[in-house]
C-alpha cells in the first residue's frame, strides 16, 4: 500500500524540518 510510504515521508519531512529549525536556533548554519 502507498499509504505507509506517504506517512513515512511526512514523518521524515517533519523531523527534517525540526532538525533544521534546531540548527538555525543554535546558529550552526
């Protein structure tokens, strides 16, 4: 089923976004 893949992609996008946010927050750009 393609539903699982979509959910995994969303989770990955969320964690990637929060990771980038943390990096910017700590000024490690």
